[in-house]
C-alpha cells in the first residue's frame, strides 16, 4: 500500500497515520518529523530549516524533494509507505510522481482528511502550539500555506482518481474506523 495523507494542520493525520502504518506494516514517512530530527541533531539541513519551520513557512521544494527521494530509496519502503506532510505543493507532487513513475510504483490512494479550518485551528492551539505571539503567528502562517499551496493538490490528485475522503471530525476511534473502511476498499497495486 502506497498512500498519501492530505489535510490541514490539526486534522489528526499523525495519529491516524500511526494506526495505518501498524495495520499495513509500512513505514510512516513524515517530512515534518525528519526535519525536526535534523534540527535536533543540528545537521546542515536542520540549521537551514529551523527558522523557516519556526515561522510556519514551507521549506523549499528542492530540499524536501531530495530528502524524500533519499528516504524512499531505503529498503523498508519496498512494501509500501505512508507519506504524511508530503507532498505539500504541486511541485512536490510532480516530483513524487516522477520518482514513483521511474520505479513503476504509483500511489494507490490519497486519503483526504476533511475538517473545517475553524475546527482544526483550535486543535493545534489546544495541543500547546501557538503559545506566545510568534508561535500564534506561525500557526496562522501554516494555515495560510496550507490554503495557498497544499489545497490545490486535492484537484491534482482528484484528476487522477486517487482521492478518498475521510470525515476527520469525531473521536480518534471513530475516525480510525472510517479510515479502515475506506482503505479496505482500495485496490493495491504491485
Ligand atoms: P508538519 O509536522 O508536517 O506539520 O511539518 C512541520 C513543518 O516542517 C512545516 O510547518 C514546514 O515548515 C516543514 N515541512 C514539513 N513537511 C514539509 C514539506 N513537505 N514541504 C515544505 N515544508 C515542510
């Protein structure tokens, strides 16, 4: 199973991603996590990304595309993978398409987590992000980036017939059941 999870910040993607990767025995590839790990380890990439991330801006496409290409070259992705937080721009989606086409391993499904932005933003603030003026501005900025650059991906993938919607409003268990139901109907390529 090769899948992408799309949805605004605060839609519960990370939580559900952990269940999916357990159930399907595939790695959870979160670009945000890889970046945060680089920040902690103070790598060149981490130093380059940390200020951008603190502002809530997107890290440049070229940097992210290279990072993902490297991660997807690792052998644990042979059975599939779940991408969480990537792609976030049309450029990234095109780079991913090209990479997967080269390997003849196209995506099976794009799960779109549907939640009104008015419901997602309080969730982000509620988990302790956005305290202080700078942090609040960064949360606002992340939603702007999502609307401007990531939302267009819904159309990009819908054109390819890959998008399945999941109502992301409800308890973790409720959403988990909806996800399982949607995925059980997905035909998985080789
Ligand atoms: P996340 O944990 O997915 O919300 O990502 C945290 C931050 O990392 C984002 O606000 C961006 O600054 C950066 N980031 C993560 N994934 C990407 C991506 N695919 N493209 C650009 N920036 C990203």
